[in-house]
């Protein structure tokens, strides 16, 4: 249907429509990228804002509202300061991974004890790279966003399989699924987002399933949770276990 309307447009309108589609895809890709980066590092909103501030020598250019907007793909016009804060934090995180040099202003690595940096060709990308990804003119090469990775049926089946696996792990850990479920999730699930926590609980209780896009975004966080309960330790291991 979209291709039909493109044929009916004049060349300038057609190009504008393509740019809009490209931008919308970029916002979606950046949401997946940002969520994967944040959840793999097991950062809450407050932790990320503190680390970004320290990476900028005390300047607060990344705030909780911006983090939420980027995660959910609802922030369509982040300012240059936002991208600078993200790029600097990622650079110093990469430096820590390579040389164990702490992020400036921190006295320990407690808040980034499982460091994960976004890279392009195995190097931390420059500021412009982040902008280009957001605008949809660049697709990250080093990070697997699993774009269009799941069908509706696959997402539903994997949601149910993951729920069964988590319930089994909780029983093995002598966790009371009725009285201790929410506490266990909040202790081990890295995304401190009320709506996402509620959805995870509903999935475990077989009251809901994730959509393909939701499952793609949740993979890093539910892998952390599953590992904490003694299950698969990597995304690939988890996906393999869910497909059996």
C-alpha cells in the first residue's frame, strides 16, 4: 500500500516520504540500541544519569525523562547535549573495558561492574555516529538489534517458554511464586520501569505475552534475570533454550 502511494506522488513528495520512513526506523533502531546498552549494563535511570554527569565533569546533560523517551522511542528531537552525554559515557565505558581506567569522577566500578560498550568496528563510535543512527541514515554493524527478528507467533511462543523456564528456576531456588514473585523480579530485573516490571510479572503468570518489538527490547533484561536465577547466561543461550 505504501509503495502504491509513492507511485502517485511527485518526486519531491516521494523523497520526503522516504526520509520520514527512514527517520521513524532510526528512532526505533535507536530505542533498541539504547535499551540494549542500558539493560546489559544493568543501569537504572538514576545510575545512568549519575554516570553521564560524571563523564561530563559534573555537567548534567542526560536526564531521566530523556532516558525514558529514548528507551520507548517517544523522544523525537533530543538535543545535541543528549548525544554528547551518551557518546562520552560510552567512550569512558569502553576505555574502562580496555584498560580498567575508571570513569572520571568515580572511585570504583561498582555501578558498571558488568561493562558493555557500544562499538562500531570494535571502537567506540564518534558523536556523529549516534546522531546518524537516530536519524535512520546508519545501521549499527557491531551490535545485533535483531530487527524484524521475531514473528508474532515466535514472540508468543517464546514468551510462554520463557515464563515456564523462569517458574521452573524459581521453584529450584525455593522462591514462592505467589508471595515472592514481585520482590524477586525487582531484585534481579535491571530495568526499573514500572510498566515493564508489571509486564514481566504478567508474562511469568501467563497473563500476557510480548509483541515482537517488546521481546526484542526485553532480551538483555530478561537474560540478566534468567542468569540471576541460575539459567542461561547469554542471549544466544537463552534463545536456544526457548526454541527447544
